[in-house]
């Protein structure tokens, strides 16, 4: 006589046992925790990229101003045959900003400022140490040929320098502006409609030219190629 067989547990009973077992609880916890961990890692990564990008834009504006300030003139040419051509300046800007793709989503603008009380504007001051108050005026302005559309200079023609910037009679200055459009979470945009949108990063650096005559502070002229 064969031994009696046990009745097979029902499907519902098997599910209840799975939910009550440690394996079932661990599976549920894993399903809930993994998306949170992925989101946390992505957030850390995007925060790092943002900080790195912000630093790159600041460094580019500062280093570019430091370099341009040593030129006695800037050549109005997009060629790179000389270090003081606009083409070389734009190329240096993209190199300084790397790995940020400045030429894809950014802009670089250089503005030379002279004293409108000088005759003509841009002439060296006759004084070794000008003491009168000058009136800053935009002499020339150029932007990189790859600058993104809609990114224009924030240097006002009526007030090209801050009120706190000391500007004497016959003085000179220039401004370097760097833009970059930072887009966080671009590959999550379809899955996360509420993800933060693109942010405009902007850095502006004021400086004085250092490549002119020692008798006066000469503005940086823009010469033909």
C-alpha cells in the first residue's frame, strides 16, 4: 500500500509564503532601493559636473583677461598665425575651458574701453599719472564666431564699467565675458519631465591693459589684419 501524498499548496498560499519569507522581503527592498541609489549617484555626478563647469568658466575668463592684457594690440582676424589675433584668442578660450565644450554652447566677448574725454578716444594720456576723472566709452567689441545665438554682451554702452571701478582721465580698461549654457540631466528629460532645465552660466572680468607705453595707460587697439 502506497503512502498517502500531501496535498499541493495552492497558488495563493505559495505567494503568501514568499511574501512572509526573508527572500521576498529582500527582493522588495532591492526593487525600492536600487532606483533611489541610481538617482542619488546621478545627482552626485551632475553636481560635480556643474561645479567643474562653473570653475572652468571662471578660470577661462580670468586667464583670458590676463593674457589679453599683455597685448599691445589685437589683430582683427580669425586666423591663428599670431598669438594676438582674435582667432588665437578664441582658440585659447576653448582650450582653457576644456573639457567644457565652450564652442558648442557658449560665447566669448571682448570689449575694449577708452576715455571719451581724450582726443581722440584711445589716445595715451599726456600725464604720467592721470588724476582727473575720465568717462569710459566702448572703443571696440568682438565676439567669437562660434558664439551661440542670443548670447550678447552685458556691457552697457552708457555705463561700460561699474561705478566703483576707478577710471581716471586718459585711462583704459577692457572686459572679457564668457557664457556657457549648462543643461543638467539631458538624458533623463524624457523620463523625468520635472528635471531642472538649462542654466545660463556667465562670468565677466574687468582688467587694465599692461602692454602699452609706460608714459600712459593705452587702451588695446584693434588693428586690421
